[in-house]
């Protein structure tokens, strides 16, 4: 295996470069993998090539491995106290010398005489934490994995394969060709009947006028105001009692009587009244409507027709006739060959190694493997990439070996098959030539010419027969077709005329019916509209008239009542006055009459011989009634 080298520059202060025998990709100056095997181009030994590589990443944490006052001992692998004045500092790498001695001291001398010595005034020596941070070895972390992709080209592999084959060569019978031409004419007459069904759509327009009558009922209400002036007459009745005294001839009479009287007065008054009337009216109306309608109608008609046709056809035919001669012979040829295939196997493989596995490769025998100085970290990274290469190379060689063997077998087999095909082809040609030579010697030229003449005669006869049959067939077919087309055309014309007539009649009937229905509908709508309007007008006028009449009536009655009311008091007063006067007059008259009658009666009774038998009569006091009281005077 080729050597690998790595140039690693440590990150510590005052450190020298250290060259290692392993490689790390983190440093661009590292040497690449030797391309071993390339000079032989893979013909005598495997040729490897590095395709891609990814190394374990080494990063400094910036932290010192050892605490203040100590340094990392690179051989013993641990933290040690810094040397006091006079302590030996021999055997340490130059990069470590800055941290071996205590503060204020520096390593001076060569070899075994190198000891820690106090810094001179000319020297600048750092102390404490700043010196420790600047000179200590830093911890390094490992991340990721080491991966490498390697291609390999192996030396050629030779494989021998065998192949066999056979083929049967056939010599067919020979033949001669005779060519003949013939022309034939034929005529045919045909009668055909055709039936055609035709569907036709037609349009028609019709005008219709219709009358309709409709009744409608409408209800309307109206208000009216009226003012009337009327004469009112009021008759009042009154009854009165009166008492009167009458005197005659010294006789007095008191009479109480009742008397009734009436008085009539007339008055004029105006009064207003408002009345509302609701009237329902039913009216009838007639209307006419005319409309035009267009309608489509389809009709189907069937018609049949019979027609004849005559067709003549001429056909020309050319015919070839083959006559065979000789015998059919066969011959089998065989071949067996070998082929050698050569192929170089190649493969590309990738392998990876993780941090833990790489650490085991380096620290399997050491107890301080947990410390992460730069040198150890680089060793781990290099060990990982080398292990990854070893695995990838082994896998690539195994895959290339297998692939090369398979490819060589395929090439050998293909070459063997191609060689056996070529050999069979040559042997088959030789066998065919041999069979043809035998066939040529089997029959004479005179016999061949005779066969040709026979073939010519047979071809002419066959051409004549075929031409006649085909001409007859074409004539019949043409006549049938022509007769059918004529019959079909005639039937189509007749069916179209029938369908047109039926469709037109149906369209006219449909249009007329639709126009009539539309006219009826329009007339009905117009009649209903007119009847509604008429009923509404009639109801409105009647309501107005009724309201006005009612208002006039109420106003008239109100005016009469008002006029009567205005004269009622006067009439009653007059009637009462008249009754009183009448009663007084009547009472006085009756009193006077009663007194006179009393005096007359007393006079009569006082006459000699009278009931009283006296000579004089004295008037008596009037009683509760109007009858005079008689009293004999003393």
C-alpha cells in the first residue's frame, strides 16, 4: 500500500511544525494519495484512483488541557507540574518548551544540560494566566466521519466459451412462367325496388280572432257631505185649569174647569251631514282579440319505387401460370466453434469510519485515550481515513472481480455465437450450390421450353375465363346498383312530397290551434280586464251617489229637526198661554151660567106653590161642584 503523509501545524503558541506519516484533509498542504497502478494502466496490476474523501473534522475547543501551573507531558500522556529553577527540560519538543518551566523561568541549554533558568532582564517572560493561555496545549474535538470513495480497474480476465449450430438447406422445385392476356365484354339488365322513409319538418303561420265575455264584481266605498236648509213646523199642546166666580141676582157661583189648547209655529234652519256608502257592483264585458302564431310540425312518409337499368362491362385480365419441375431436396450442415472473451473489471466503492471506531484503532492499548491534544486528534483522523480506504479498496476489488468475470463470459459467448453463425453461413451456401447443380442436370432444356409453351397456353385460357366471369359479375353488380339508385331516387322524391304535404298540413293545423288558443286567452284577459274596470267604475259612481243621497237625507232631517227645535219653546209657550186663556174664559162663562141658572131655579122654587113656598130666595154658598146650593132664607 502506498505511503501517506500529513503535515500538521499545531495551534499552540511557539510550536514547531511536525511531520507525521499520516494524512488529514483539514490541512490543504497535505499530500494526495499515490495513484499506484496507473503506470501499468491496470493491465498487470490493479489501478486505484481516489474519487472523493471526507475526513473526520478536528476542531480546537480553545481550552487548555492542563490547569494553571501544569503542562502536558507528551511522552507520559498526562498533566505535570511546571519545573522549578534548575529542573531539567531536556527531551521535550520545541513547541512544548514554552510551557515546561514555572513563571519567570525559561528553558536554556542543549541536551542533558537544558534546565529551567530565570529570565534575564533582556528577555521578555510572560506570567500567570496570559502566559498559560498563550503556551498551553489546547483540547481538540472530533466530529463527523471519515469517508472515501475509490475506483479500481483490474487486469483483464480471459474466458473461453464454445458454441454449436446447424441449419437445413432446402432446394425447392423449379418452375417456368407462362403469361396470357384476354379481354371480355358482358351486359346485364336488373330491376330493383327501393323503399324510402322520409322525415320532413315544415313551418306554418296562422291568424285567429276570438271573442270572450267575462263578469267581474267590484266593491267601492265613498264619502259625501251635504248642507240643507229646511222649514220645520212644531205643534205644541197644553192643558190648563181655571176657577171663576159668577153672580146673578144676588146669587154667586164658583166653577173650576180645565181647558186644552195647541199652538203651531214654523221655523227655518240649515244643517250639514256626512255619510259613507259601500256598494258592490257586478258588470259584464265582451272583448275581441286577434293573434298570429307560427308552428313547426314533422311528418314521416314512406314510398316505394321500382326501376330497371342495363349495364355493359368490358374486362381485361393478365394471368401468370407457373409450372413446377424437378424434385425438392434438403441437406443439413453443422458447425462447432469456440470464442475467447477478455474483460477488465471495474468498480467504485465508498466506505466510512466513525469517530468511535477510529479512536479504538489508535487508543486500543492506552488508558489516556480521552485526552484530546492536537497530535492525538490528528492520529485518530488519519487512522479513520486509512481504514475507510482499506475497506473501500477491498470492496471495489471484489465487485470488479465479479463484474469482470461476468462481462468476459458474455463477450466470449457472443463471439462464439457470431463465429458459428458465420461458419454455418459458408457451409449452407456451399450446400445450396451443390443442390442447384444437381437440379440443373435433372431435366433437359427442350423439356423446359415445352413446359414454358404449356404454361403460356394455360395462362391465356385462364385469362379468358377470368375476364368473362369478372365482366359478367361487374355488369350484374353495376346493373343492380344503378337500378337500385334509380328506384331509391324515385322513392325518395315521392316520400319527400308526401311528407312535405303532411308536415305542412300538420303545421297549419297546429299553428291555427295555437293562434286560436292565444286569441282566446288574450280575449279572455281583455274581457276580464274591461269587466273589472267597468265594475270598479260602476261601484265607484254608485257609492258616490249613495253616499250623497244619504248625506242629503241626513242633512235634510237634521235641518228640519233643528228648525222644529228652534220654534218648540215659542209654540209651547203660546199653547200654554192659549190653554190658560181658554180655561179662564170657559170657567167664567160656566160660572156666570151656573149663577144665572141657580138664580132662575131659586126663583122658580120660591114662587108661590113652589117647593120652598117662600116669598124670597137667599143665595147659598157655592159648594165644591158647580151645582148651585139652595138655601131657604130665614
